C-alpha cells in the first residue's frame, strides 16, 4: 500500500529570524538608508518553498503511519512540541525528501533548533542540489555558533546560484549579521569573498557586513574597490557615504556625493540620498535645491514632492508647499499626510476655514489624531470651547498613548481659555486612568500654580521628581516654584542645579538659576545667568526677570530697552506687564 502524506495548513516555515535583512527606514536619517543593490530582491525573499519534482512516495509501514498521523493530529491541535519529534521520527524512518522537509519546517517554526538542524542536515543529504536546504542548514549552524561548518553550505549556494549572485551575497550578509560573534562572522565572509576579489557584488556584500559589525575601515576599503569596478553603482556610492558618516567624516561625505552627482547627474538614488544628508546637516536651502532638481528628472516622484513640501513648509514658503502637497493628492500618493500639511499651510496663512476643511479630509494614518486635535484647537480659538472639548472627547483612543494625548489636548484647550478649574479637573480625571503619569502631573502642577495652589503644585512636581530623578524639566519646574512662590529658596536652587547639570544650555533652566540667585540677593550672579538665558531665547518672562535685575543694579535704561523689545513681541504677557507696572510706572 502506498501512502501520500496529507499536509496540514501551517504557515510557510522559512527561517525568518535568520533571513530578514537589517531594518531599513525611510526617514531623514540618511545613515540608515543603505539598501541591497538595485534589481535584487530582499534576502528574505530568496528563501522560497522548493519547487522540486515529486519524489516517489515512501512505502507506508504501520510504524511510519503511526508517526505521521500522530504528528498531523498534534499539529492540528497546536501541539507542535509533540508534533516535532513525531515528524522527525517519520523523516528518519522514511528518508522521504517531502517528509524530511516537512519535519525541518515544523521544527524551525516551533523553534526546536536541535531537531531542525538534524532534519535540515538530512534534507541536504537527500537533496544536495536544493539551495534552500543549504540555506536553512547554514542558518541553523550559525545559530549554534558553528560558522565554519556553515561555510560549505554558503559556498554551495554561491556556486550554484550564478544567476542571482547579488541576492545570494545579500542573503549571506543578512545571515552572518545575526551571528553573536561579529568578528567570526566577518572572518567567514572574508573566506567567501577571498576567491571572488574581482566580483563587485561580493565586495559590496562584504562591505555591508563590515559596516554592520563596526569594522568601518574594512568596509571602506571593500566598497571603494566595488566602486572602482562599477563606477556608476548608486547603492555602492550610498554605502560608502554611510560608512563615512559612521566614521564622522561628514564633510568628505558631502564632497564625494557632489562628485558622484557631477558624474551621474540623472542618478535619482544618489541625488535623493544627498538631499536627505543636507536635511540632516540642516542645510535646508541646499536640500530644497536638490529635491527641486530631482523633480526635474522625476516630476511626479512622491518622495521628492513630499520632502520638498515639508522643507517649503519649514522655511515658510506656504505657496510652494501648497503646490507640492496638492500634487501629491492629484497623484493619489500620501493623501492623508498631504491633507494634514495643507491644513498646517492654511493655518500659517491664517485661513482657519481652509485649515478645517483640510484637517477634516485626514481619514487615517499617523496624522489623524493630530488633525482632529488641530480642529479642536481652532474651534477653541473661535470661542467655542464646548465644541472643541466635544471634538476631543469623541476621538476614539486605540492606545494609552493616544488617550494621554487627548487628555493633554483637552486640558491645554481649557488652560488657554483660562478655564483653570475645569483644566485641573480634566488632569485629575486623567490621572485616575493613567496613574503617576509624569506629563499629566506636570500639567496639573502648572495649572495648580496658576490657581494659587502652590502646595498642590509642589506636591505633584515632587512626585514626578521622585519617580524620575533625571527629569530636567520637572526638576526645574519644582525648583523654580519653590524659589518664586515660597521661602524655600535654597532648597529650590538645589533642584535647579540638578536640572542644569542635565541640560547646561537650556535657557529656561538658566533663567531659573538666575532668578534663584536674585531671590538670594546675589544680583551679579543672577545677571550672568539671566543674560545667558536671554541671549539664547527672547522669552517675555526671561526679559521680565533680566530687566528687573538690571533695574535693581541701577541700569534702568537697559532694563527699559529689554522690556520695550519684549512688549513689541508679546504685548499681553502678564509677567512682563506686572514687572513693568511695579518698576517703570
């Protein structure tokens, strides 16, 4: 009697943990942009289910039938820990390639790596031409730290897969990058590449791995050799730039990218990378020029349109930003993001009606919550506080982070409308749901301070500092409250000193330290800190403090100049108006 194995419906059992390449993110951080060469598929896609001719079915014995049925039943019941030994025994009895492959996949899926390796080595023995069998065996050997034993299997993959060498190299790079002993992994790759020193794909893969494991000099040498062999290889130029970024050679990166663009001006990948590096370097005008040039070559590139739109928005070019985002909507690309930023453009232009329309069009995505909050803020600014609160309260909160943002938004709307008691109640209600949350405690403390409940403000801020002793903002707020509103000035100054050690250039903390010295009567020291703070940030409260100290020191003319300058920018600031009323009128 001949028996054909019935395969139950389990997911494809690929060595995902071993074959997934290093994470790639499309962000302005260009140093994370290196990708496999153009025209290749990602390493994880290389390991596909083997498409082999069906072998002759094994002769079914009672013993084999018992192990197969037991394994299938256990698998159907989700007991892979039971299924694996039965599948392995069936594989050993039958030596049928299908059953052996099945045993390997089930063992990998259940993370029984010892059984998986036993089955995989049997699979290679039975099907020595099967590249996937070699890949799986190599991955399992490397998981056990047996890199040298894995090498012959990796060699077999490279030797047999001449059509897709680029894919194979990147697959091996991905496998080796997971090895705990990074230098052993790199040494293994060196052995593979040694006999392929004129193969640019081998050099690129080696350079990529060397960068991942931190051997940057070796990475630089290898990628330079790859570029010499293939001068117009975009991905190699980008990899070289990433290696140099990690070496701290930012200026050399920019110079080499400029040279590459002069040689290959229509290379969109290099130009996109160069533009993003310019953003990283905060050279926004030059970045705009590069994204604009990219659009000359690729007028409808969503990535270039989106990046240029953000840059135009950041540099206050509202009309240009609007055109970029409207074009994205016409193309049907990043539509929700485009509507959100069109709302921001409209707010920049003081067109609240248009902003509301745009924000309403944001239906999903990471900006949906922000769009709804923006609508609520606009309603509040128009005086309809009840509608603003209803808008925030009706937003579904899928996570605790979103719930926190909504509570903070509602509280801020109420604070801005001077409805301080209501804001205090919102924060208190939120703290019943999100106990000990530092942001809520901080917001409630500031509200309590505005209400004149200094003891409650101090208690909330002290609670935050107890839970987060390195929270510079909370340390500063607690210290400043004690200095400004109580007679515990020396104690308050100690908290501010801790905050200043954590953030020595923060203008708010410098202001607090200056104010602490002023309250202690050390006016010259106060002046030094307050002047530093004002030089960094032209804030009305800092101006009020600096002017007061100058006035007390006898420099009334300079005090008036500072107050007048601040009044032109913020004519309704209460702290500023109060100090002027006390001293200058």
